[in-house]
């Protein structure tokens, strides 16, 4: 391979591997209990399926592979996050290296390695690490397809888009914007047989989850609608979202918005190459739309992660290597490194940080202690019942026998995966052990 003959590429690979092994060591010794969301996804992995209450199945499949090798441990549940985030950084580097500029690619590699949100996602398993991995892979091969629209590139692109669809609903945006871009700006390519094959493969890969949703009355669609049903104008909501975005993505987020606005005229005049245009199309307009939406709906900063990463790829591909920009990028890199160091220290020494930081650990704290208290009264002959998925998931993981926990249901419509798995009606007339919040011990 030509890449392996390039000293800068070898240096980049060496840097990625060294950082990976350092992070793996950190993760192995990290004494941080699983959050209830992490435990929830682990519980899914015990009962493999083509879909779950509020997400497609990929996260459960990935965790299951890891726990088959390393057992039901905190490290095993989280290790895939480190692998996927590292691969995301590598393919992001490779994309800019291959299609744009190797010097800019190395700057991107250094920056991505220390962006706070990617640092956190190296140690915490959520839906986002697999999503951004498949997103960046899909983007890499989509750009290859724009450059060389043959069947091979169409198959790879469609396959990775399909895997992204099996990970999180956000991937539908990639599919939609890909179709829209070709339909508006490259109709000749849109109507090629290879393009139809690309989108067909994506949908075929995703089909198992479509079928799962069909037999479960499209429960995933109903859950997704709930996120966008609260519409009240709020300037505070926008300002908080904008502030949080700068915090987790660093001021590079502002650099991207500036260059995106500057590039808009070139985009409509078609003065730049198509690969750069697509990176812009998949990031800048979407983020502007989501910033506007944040006036009306409470958005989480991780929801825009794939678009922001695409925007950063656009920024590094587009910006000129001037002294001014280099100073800003290196200043941002220093800030990112400092923030990442704080993240690393916080994971090991949370008690040393002031009270406002402790709020960040609320979803991680207390589960082991709770499980120990429950074990005083729990036997496998008595079903364990809780009032919510948070308690159910964490007790399933931390009670030594890993029981199949029941969750009380007060609404006729299911509210979590436990309601789909096992109903409490079958427990009528039986002795059970109930665990509730703010409830005294038996």
C-alpha cells in the first residue's frame, strides 16, 4: 500500500496505536460503575434481537461480542467504545489524508484525539461510538463513490450506511441528504444503476429492524416522536445548547461555523470540488437548522455529533494553511488537551473535584451499594421487581446472579424494553421483592 510508504502516515499510525494502548490501560483500571444506560444496553445484549424499545440492535450485538470474550465486566461492556472511537479517529484522518491534504490530516488527527466528547466516548459505551464509526465509514466510501461510481464502491457505501441504520435513527439523515445531494447537484449520478444498488443495499441491511418494528407496532417511531413533541420558544434553551456545544466540541465549533458561512457562496456557485461540497452539505446547513430548532426543542449536544465531525472534516479540508489559522488551531489543540486531562483525572479522582462536577456522576453512583443491599433479601426463587428501567438495568448487572428483573407498568403503552420482555401480570398472587426509590428496607 502506498500509505505505508509515507513516513507521516506511519507516524500517524504509531500515534494512534500508542494512544489506544494508553487509553486501554486507563479503562482497565477505571473504577467507575456502569451508568444505568450502559447497564441497560448490556441487558439488551443478553437477549439478542433485531430491535429494542428505543434503538436498533447494533449496540447490543457489539456489547455481546465483547462480553463473550471478556465476561460480564465493566471493562468488557465499555471496551467496544474505545475501539470504535479509535477507528473513527483513524478513518477521519484517512479521509482527509486521501482526498485533501496530508498535513491538514495530521492536524485533524491531533485535534480529534483530544476533543472532550471523543475522549469521554473512549470510556463510556453509548449508541454514539458505533454511530460515528459507521457514519465516518459511510462518508469515506460515499466520497469514493463520487470519485469513482462503480459497483464495488456502491456496495461498500450501501453496506456501511445500512449498518449505521441498524445503530441509530440519526443515520437516516445521511441517507436522506445523500439522495437529496445527488438529486439536486448530480442527477446523472443519481440515475445510475450503481446508485440504486447503493441505496437498495442500505435498506436491505436495515430490513431486519424494519420487520422488528412492524411486528411491534413501530414502537421505535413512537418513541422518537416524543423527543420532538415539546415545542415552546426559549432563548435560554438555545443559549444553553450553543454554550454546551462549544464546551464539548471546543471553539473549533466556532471556526467551523465561520468557514461554513464563508464557503456558502462557493457552494452555490459550484466553485469547489464535489467531495468538499458534500462535506459542507452534510454538515453546515444541518447544524444551522438544529441550532434554530434548539429555540423550540431541548436538544442534547451528542445528537449533533455526526454532523459536527463531518463539519470538522470539512473545516480541515477547506481552511488555508495560514499563520493565523495555524495559531488558532494549535491554541484550540492545547485547550483540548487540557480539557482531556481534566476528563482523565475526573474519572480516577472524582472526589477531588468541586460539587458542580459531582452532578455528572449521578447516573453512575450508588448501584453497587444498592445491589449489595438487595442481595441481603433476594433469592433466585423470588422475582425481583422495580419501578423503572434504571433500577432494573443496574440490578441486573450488579446483583451477582444477573437476574431477569421485572418493571412495574402503569401505562397501557410500553415505556421501556422490560415491558416488552416480561409483564408483571404473571406475578399476581406470587411473593416478590420490590425495589423502589425512596423506599425503606424490608
